[in-house]
C-alpha cells in the first residue's frame, strides 16, 4: 500500500508551506487525485487521520478531488476517458494515446482560518 508514502509526502508538503508562510493552523487541504495516478482515495482517507495526528494537519479536513484520466488518441485525435474506455479509443479502437490529465496526486489548495 504505497498510499502511506503518498500521505507522508502530502503532510511534508503542507508542513513546509506552513513554515514558509508562518501559518500556525490549517483548516483544510484539498488534493487532486488523478484516476490514473494509481492512488486509491479510500486508502488515503483512511490513513490520513492516523498519519496527520502528530502534525500541523491534525485538525485539518482532507478533501480529495478526483481528476478524470483523459487521453487524446494518436490516430484520430479523439479525447476520451481512459478508465471508462479501458485505455482504448472509443472512436477508432486504437490503444495509441497521449495522456493529458489524471496522472498526478498533488496538493491543490491549502486553506487557513481567516482569523489566524
Ligand atoms: Zn482514435
């Protein structure tokens, strides 16, 4: 389960942000989880409170935003959802494609309380 490493990295990223910006408290972290990133959001949600409890994120809510895995067909330029079409172009049937989105797991937004 490589999500442990993913969550630790997430907490390191946010902690570094907080130190750089002199933030003491974080209300919410929004992450983008690509459908093709091989990260399972349910595992991240499960691990997050356990790993975050000793960090600046202990009281912060985690919101996972799923990013669809879209690719452009090399043969006919059709843009399609990779997961829904099992990697195959629905227009011409080709497997040759360029993935355009949904490969990354990354921090999208860090929300700090207004009165902090
Ligand atoms: Zn095609």
